[in-house]
């Protein structure tokens, strides 16, 4: 048996998408010496071809043989090999947000993703959402055990909706009260696949390394699994939201609030509102208290990033599990110290992952880990517009964005924030005049200090409360992804040669 290009062909079985008997008419131009045969037999192997910059493509190779029986034996054996790969999904529930990003979700799914799922013999139930929260509400009703995974076609906001549906459903089914900030949440074992069709798509970029629907579809087909930390956000013992990417107050909260009015602009709304918010240069006073993450080996200033099969994530998870076994969640948390920082901040960002995206390929915290049970808390204190611009620009180049006197970064497992305004309100020293006469400081109109609160941006959704309590839950959920693969020497060679490993 041999392929049309060379006498020996190699493909890792884990990279095979499908095996099919070859129809002759399709490939006749390619069959070379087999053309002379009276009745040639052939099968085609579709497989993942790794190209540059983490991009995956579906490639194929056709094997020819004179003996029909031998050909069928090969097809059968390969199909059995695929069948043995239990991590591969067979039945998926797909939610498409037709209004996300450039409103291309439906087209992207139908043209680029559905044909691949069908090739890989994956059955799908597809729901095109009709309103916000459609997917989330639906996830509380469906027979979830029927599915091997849920796919969302959209941006970070759409992912967040699906995640809330799945985590919420899981807690409801297990009798866990989400309003209790200290409740040990039940892990969600149904994986989520993201087909990027949104505006920022940071969760896809930070877990796959590229915004590309075909690459993401192939990660789903081969059954990848990447655990993900999730932060729960509460206010006064009331559950507000979960977050996996950015929880941002000040700069990113103000951008989001302004940009929601400009949805018609598509992804450009963030550039417009970003520029406007940068010029407004508002800062906010408040108090941050946090518990440092002592269980993890890493630090936000590390030079190495979280990559496929990350050692730091594995070790941190083990360490946390041991701590919980030894002393129980409650005692361990009560015993650990809280650090308190009061100040005037342009931005407070808590990130569970690097938050890399096309606007910032290294992200808000380049060394943050996907699954280490911690978040990086970045505090950007009041500084000049010029310094803040220098800080922002460093998100786009190789310079260290934490190397500024006005920027602090901590790896934390929980934190709390209260704005000065709500502290003042609580202690009944509210200045009625401040409230009545608009948002900005009346004493110093040019100073940019803000007597109104900012808004929390939680994975692209606004929160109603400024005072929040946040806790990181290690590996609460899983994605159809494998983290960003190391750019090793072999990768280029592997991507150039189409078939490498023995069948
Ligand atoms: C002088 C140029 C400086 C440019 C600096 C840019 C730094 C950008 C960092 C962006 C981090 C994004 C974190 C992810 C947030 C998303 O969850 C959220 C919702 O995404 P989606 O649902 O797909 O729209 N996106 C945002 O909040 C937009 C952030 C605005 C970035 C300018
Ligand atoms: N059919 C719909 N109509 C309006 N909003 C929707 C619909 N489906 C989902 N949404 C909401 O749209 C928001 C943004 O979606 P997303 O896909 O993240 O796009 P973008 O990245 O452009 O913000 C999400 O919060 C989601 O709840
Ligand atoms: Ca993390």
C-alpha cells in the first residue's frame, strides 16, 4: 500500500480527522502509475497539518492499493483506531451568536466549521441565539448528558454566557448555592469549544494562540482538553458573575461602558472608546485587599509563559489539592494574610489568563497561567497621561509593562475592592452636593479625579456593583484547547513536511 507522493507516508493517529474510501473521479488526475490499473482501490486520510503561528489546517493523503480486501482492512483498522480515542466528541451542542463581532458567526460556522464536523462524523444540535441570555437559559433546560461538549460561536461575551449556563447548571444540579462566596464549587466536566467570531476573542487567542475558526474547530475534533481557572464575583453575599479573562475597573470598565453605545461600529468600537477613555484620564479612589497566592511556583514577573502541558499549572493544582485535604478550604483561607492597599487608580485589572489578543499579542499579564488557581492583580496608580500611554504601548512591544513605579502586580487567590465613594456612603459622610452636581470633582475640574464610580468590566459584560469580592476557583472548567504550543525548532520542519509519523 502506498501514497501518491512518496512510497512511505506517516501521520500521527492523534492528528487524523477522518478516514474515507476514495471516490475515483475526484482524484484521477493524481493517481500516476495507478491509472494503468484496471480496478485500483484507495482510501483517503484527512489529518491536521500544523502551519505557522499556531494555525491548523485540514490536509489529506490518499493511499492506493491493488487488493480490495487489504484496502478495506486498512480503512477498518484506522476507523477502529479513531474510535479508541475516547476524548473525541461525537455529539455537540452549538450556540451561534449572529450579532457578535462583525456579525459573521452564522456564515463562519456554516462555511468553515460545519463541513469539518461532518467530515469527522460529529453530530450537532445548532441553536442560533435570538436574544442575550438565550444560550445561558437554554443550558438550564437541555438534557446536557446527551452531549460531549458545548460549542459557542461568538466572542468573549458569548463564551461567558455559555460558561455561566454550564457552571450554573452544574451547581444547581449539585445543590450548591452560588450566592455563598465560600461555597466549594463543583467542577464542570463538559468541555466548551470556542469558534471565534467576536470583537476581542481574547479567550480563544490566549488558549489556542490564534483567532482562526478552522484551527479552533480542529482542536474540538481531536478532543483537546485545557482546564481553566474561573473567578467568582460576589457583592454582599450575592453572586454577580464568573470571570475567566479580564475583570477590569477604571480604564477597561470605562471603555466597555462607552463602547456598548457604539455596538453598531463592530470591533472598532473599542478603538474609538479606548481613545476617548485615554483622553479622559479618569482615576478612581478605593481600597484593594487581597490574599497572595502562596501555592503556586510562578510569579507575574516570570519570563516564561504558560504553554501546553504547563508544569506550573500542574504543580499548583497538586499543591492546592494537598492544602485542601490537610486543612479544608475554610481554615486555610481564614489563616492566610490579607494585604490592604488604598490609593488612586487609573486601572485595576485582575486577569485569570494572559489576556493576549490581536491588539496585544502578549496580553495584560504575559506570565499569567490558565490553570494554576491564581489571578494576576495589576494596579495602575494615578500617573500622567504620557506615562499611562507608555504603559499601554508596552502591551504591544517586547518591553516589560510592569517596570514602572506606578504599576504593581500581584499573584492572588482572592481579592476585594471597595471604592472610596461607597466607603464614604457607608460611613454616612456623603457629600450631597457631589452627588447632585454631576460626576467630576467640583473643586478641581481639570484634575481628572472622579467622584463617580467606574464600572467593572467582567469578560466584556458590565457589573452593577463597584464593591466586589473575588475568589479564584482552580480549574473549574475545561476547554477544547491545549494551551499555546511551544515554538520549537521541530515545529517548522513538521509543518513543512506534510506527513511525519508512522501510521
Ligand atoms: C497605544 C496603543 C495601546 C494599545 C494597548 C492595548 C491593550 C489591549 C489589551 C486588551 C485586553 C483585552 C482583555 C479582554 C477583554 C474581553 O473579555 C472583552 C470582551 O470581548 P468581546 O466579547 O470579544 O468583545 N473586551 C474588552 O473589554 C475590550 C477591551 C478594549 C481593548 C482596547
Ligand atoms: N441573538 C442575540 N442578540 C443580541 N445579543 C446577543 C444574542 N446572542 C448573544 N448575545 C449577547 O451578545 C453579547 C456579545 O456577544 P459576543 O459574541 O461576545 O460579541 P462581541 O465580541 O462583539 O461583544 C453577549 O453578552 C451575548 O450575551
Ligand atoms: Ca490563572
